C-alpha cells in the first residue's frame, strides 16, 4: 500500500507515506499494517475501544463496531461480536458484510487470520462447519 503505521503518542496512531509525510492523521488508538487495501484500526467509540477498517485514503470502510478483530487475509477477516454475556467470532468480507455468522464459530477458541490456508465450509449433521485447510508447500 506504500503506507506505514506510526504512533505519535500512546493514544495517537496514523499512517505515513514512504517520504515520512502523514497521510492519514493520528486519530486511532491502535493501527495495523495494510493488507488487501484495508488496515485494522482501533478507535474510542462511546468510551469503549472498538475495531474497524480504513482504506489507504483514510476512509473508514468498515465501521469501528467490533470488540476484537484480525487483519484481512484472502478477502476475509475474523471479527468478534459481543451480545449480552456471549462473544463469538465470525468472518467479514472486504466490504464489511458478515459472510460467516458469529454463531457458526462459537466453539472456536483462537481465531486468527486465514493465511495458513483457505477457509472451507462443510456440512456436518445438517449444520454448517468451517475449518482452515492447511497449505502444503
């Protein structure tokens, strides 16, 4: 993407170009590197830190609404949704559409990105199941 995350202070992070010029102002609590034209950022939303995604222009393309999240990989990102006492992981696409519902991954303890291999859906006992198919090199 040609941009690098930079922290100007403990609570102010943004992005600079290859010349060191700030191109996305330091308005985030935390930032991650760009992957697939999206960068994971954390913002203070109503006194609670939430995760969302920005594009290289700094536009918030997926609102900061998730309690936890991972960077995009192969068009998907794992996001954590909290409802009441429960929290579950699901996957969104680059546009922010939930493509694998959080309830489908309720039993997953550690959800990371899908860079270890493509995500596959299969049926078991009439229910959708998801797993990462490891890559072979």
